[in-house]
């Protein structure tokens, strides 16, 4: 078995992972492991922008309050303050790395947009492809740094803990990971004094998702198996406006289209329905808008609703949304003249691995940053454009804590090699493909935007059946990327369903017909291995 030793192992090559690596590289040798290509993660897909207090009339208190209101009181105020107050400095560092934020007018440095749930214009952006610009700048900085080794096409199987192979709860020191090399199919070992999970969310647990194909909850599942607490997995954010197109999956129509005046309409009648649900109309938070669309689609038996910004001047639309305009034009939709068919789709995982303000998990030597975590920032619903921000602030915080405590992080001991002596090559790939489809279908139908206890119990039953099947399969056959992801998907589906059944109220993104009211006290759902 090939073994690779570095100072720190970073799993994930998006905003959180690369930010951590760039900050660590001043002091130590870092390996950044990507599951596919370096740019395949969610960061590159982020259209909207990054929220920060940059406008003269705006305040930290206002950004904090907007975040808390969106999060339905479940946010950790200390975390929200920490992230919001570090936001302007994070934007400055990105600009210094060469991220070409859209310039503002005469008296403002950058152009700021406004999105649902924000009381001010505070979103810096690069047209409607901010994530791609950020990803390119971070990758360029990482590639130019001799202390950073970028390793694509490595599918991480599990964390290496204290006496690898036994279960730990809060005790097992993490020394790195076992990973499957996509090109050779062999398992390789990566060890370091510290490991950072930056693996993103679990969107692909659902049939319709804006997340990239690799968002299978790997980091959450691995941390849970190793002994970390997992929190608030019932809060799955559904983006209200994903393009409805049978050929093109996962194309997101950014929140900013509504922020700049787009209306949601019933296709046949042209009725603008959002004012029927909320006084903020199209600028209501995502959970409100997604539920309203879901309600109208189910009530009227529609496939989609319309998002229309054609009443704004043609040049304005093209200038603000050049990438979306071009993409839609290629599909025969001219958004300057006609409405866009949209449906809700899973978009963001608000729960995850419990971390503190230094990005530390329950396990010594293991840190986490970004969508894989539950830091306390998002509460029961993420405020638009706070997600990339969390990646930068916590990626840097984890790096800072590792460097400050370097002498206390012991060298890895000898690690047991990966044992393949009792397994064979799979002869039944159809099982993996079928189970993958089945999970995503029942999660969409039973654990979607609107829930009931009966549906959740049905999902729990299916999870247990599939879990046993996948474990049997995993124990008998050589690991392969699809099998590793399937094992993680079923683990994460289990955590989502358990968390949803545990919450006997409707709050934020968790809406259940059996408990439609919100309880007076906001309490995190915390699952302990």
C-alpha cells in the first residue's frame, strides 16, 4: 500500500479547503486531496456572491440580525458575530489574491447586490459566477505554493483513528485518511499531524439538487463513523429556483434575479403568487419561497412555476446575469423576453459535524470547515451568500489554530495497512446503481420540503433495509468510488431522517404538517455516535 506523509491533510479542494491550505503553507507541508478534479466541488458553482458589511449605511449588527432572523433563532450568536465581523477582511484577502469583484460607481469600491433576507445591499460578486472566480484565484495561489501538494482523483474512504478499526466516541486521535485512487483502484494512506475536513455538503442524498455530483456527504459520514457528534441534519435548504429542464440537471437561477426585481408567476394565468404568502414577496427567505412554490405546484398539479424578469430593461438583464442569459439562450429561452420555468431543488446542508470557533471537532487532530460543519452560523436556515463567507473565515481559523498549537500535535504513529485479503472484485454493480437511485427518490418523496411523521417513518424503514444491504456488500467486495459514496449516502440519509423525526416542531427549513407550530425554545438536534 502506498503511504504518503505530510504535516497536514486537507480533504476537499473548494473554498474552505484551499483557504486552510494557503494559510497553513507558510508554516507546514500540506496535501489537498480532491475526490475528482480540483474544481469539481460546490464552490465553483456558486453564482450569487459573498455577504459582507461594506456599504456606508450598513452595520455588523444589521448583518448579524438578518442572519439570526433567517436562522429562526437557532444560530449561535457568538459564531454569527465571529463570521460577520471577519467578513470584510476575508473579502480584502480575496481581492488581493486577484478575485475581480464587480467595481462599483463613483463613491463605492465594489458593486453590491441585495438578496432575500438581507436588509442592505451587501453582496460582492463577480457577475453571476462568483464561485468560479474565487475557485480559480484560490487554485492559482495553491498551485504556486511549493508547500502545497494538490492531489486530484482520490476518493477518501475513512478517517484513520487512534487504533484504527475500533469505534471511538470523542477519544480517537485522527492521523489522516485511507483513500481510493480513481486511476489505479488501489487504496493509499495519507497521514499528518492534523486533518481538515472540507468535503462540502450532502445534496446528492436528494433526487433534485443544485449540488455537484460529488456532494455525497462523505465528510459527515466519515466523522460520524469515527466518533464525532453530528448536529441539525434535518435542516436541508431547498433553493427555490432551479431551472426546470429535462436535459439540463442542476442549473441554478440565482437568488439575485429575484433581488433585482424578478417575479414568480403561475404559468397559465400569470398570477404573481408570492404576495399571497409573505409581505416580502419574492424577497422572503428561501424556505418561505421554496414552500410557496412547492404548495402551488402540488395544489395545481404543475411541473414548474415561472420566474419572470422580462419587465426589466434588456440591457440591465444581460449586464447583471450574462452567464445565465447565455446558458438559457442556448436552451431556447430568452430571459429578456420570456419567463424561466423553475422548480425548487436541494441546495445546501445547514447541519453537519459539530465544530467550535477554531474549527475543531470532537476528535483530537481533526478540524472541519465549510458546508460539512454545523458551526452555529446558519441555524435553521442559511441566509443567502453567507456560505462562501463561512468557508473563508473557518478555513483560516482552523489553519490559525493548527499553527498556534503545532507543538501539541504529535507525530503519527505507524498505521495498520488497508486489508483487502478477504474481499473480491464486485460482480454486481447493478446493486450500487439501483440503491443510489432508490435513496435519492425516497428522500425526495418522504423527507423533502414538507414532511409528515408517517413519511419520515417510511423513510427510516427504507434506510435500515438499504443500510444492511450496503454493509453486507461493503464487507465482501473491494472498495470502488461508487460504493464508497453509496455507503456515505445511506449513512447521511439515516442522520437526516433521525434528526427530522426527533424535531417535534416546524422551524426554518424543517416543516412538518404534524407539528406546524414553532416551540418557544430553540434547541439544536445533536446526534452522538
